[in-house]
C-alpha cells in the first residue's frame, strides 16, 4: 500500500523553478567562501531587492493564489520579524527546541509510507495519508527556502511550509479556496507572518457570495478562536506523533471540530 501511495504522490511534485537542497537533508548552515551563502540554495539579497521581490510576489500571489512559488517568495521577504518570534517560541519549548536541533524534514523520501499505512484508523499518520490521497497533494511540493538571510530562520519557514498539510489535517480542511483561506486565518493568528495575513484578508475576494457568507459568519471566527487557544503548532514533533489519535491531538491543542458546513462543496 505504501508503494502504491508513493507512486501516486510522486508525480505531484513541483516541477520547474530553482532547485534547492534535497528534502531529506536537514537545512543547516554551510560555508561558501566569499559568496556569502548561509545554507544550500541561499540567494543573498539587499533590503531593496527584498522590497522589490516582496512587491512583485505580492501582486502575483493576489492575482493567482495557486502560484505557490510566489507565495513562498512573499513569505521569505516579509517575514523576518515574525520568524524570529516563532524561532524564540520553539527555542523556549522542549519539543520545539528538539526540532530546531534535529532539523527534521517532511517529504516522500523521509516518510515511511508503509508504516503510516499500517497505523490504526483515526491516528494522525493515517489521517495525514488520507488527506494527501483525497486532495491529490504531495509533501514534495513545498518550495525550498532561498531569500532568508539567517540559516536558523530559513529552517523555521521551511518547517512551517512542510507542516502546512498537517494543519489541514488537524483542522479538517480541504485544499479548495475556502479551505485554504480558513487555514490561512488560523496560520495568521498562530504565526503573525505577513504572507498569511495577506492571504487571509484578500483570499476571500474570489469566493462566491454563499461561500463568503459562511466564511465570515462561521469559519473565520472558528479559525481565529482555535488559533488563539492552541499552542504554537511548530512546536509539535509530528513525526513522533503518527500513532497518536487525531482526536486526542486536537484535544491536547484545544482545537474544536469545525462548524458543520460542507466546506468541500463550497468554493
């Protein structure tokens, strides 16, 4: 079963764009002589260059929210302050500090799909696999970090990207526009990243009137409430919690069931 899932998910990997470090290699600092590179794939940029990249990627992200490469650039060029806060939260938490030390990565090459398939129904690992299969997404689609000029902060934003699908699983949200906006509201409260705040505020522009009404009246209040109540979700070593029942993990984090609306059928 794990082999079949791996075969099904592999074609969904992102193609094109600049190549980054392998997804099974911990993101750590390297010395590249006079080039000033802080980690594999790093592209040093000046404040002016970052501002231009931020403006361009913001415009493109608003025009086409499925341009994940542009969303990634926006996050890296505008998130320095928020990333420092997240890094400090991880340093001050035992589980988060261990993640920063060990630098785990989530990809098809690091996941033991056969083990995840063998886990009990309702476990985090089983529900995460179900999410990937039902929504036809792959953990290998996350863009590598390039424009963050601090190797530890570069790992923090990489970790945020790689656990994004885990948040969909925790919140019970699909990957359609409405589901992504709900997750962005949760992430905006949790992380304070400008990219998430912009996505939460401007994402609803493309929604139908019916979806917008449901979003404003039910889903946004639910996402904000849960984002405020839950501890920092980057402090969870998900790879060591695969066997934990998803419901028990939600209770641990204070995440309640989403409103009883059919989010998958709305757009």
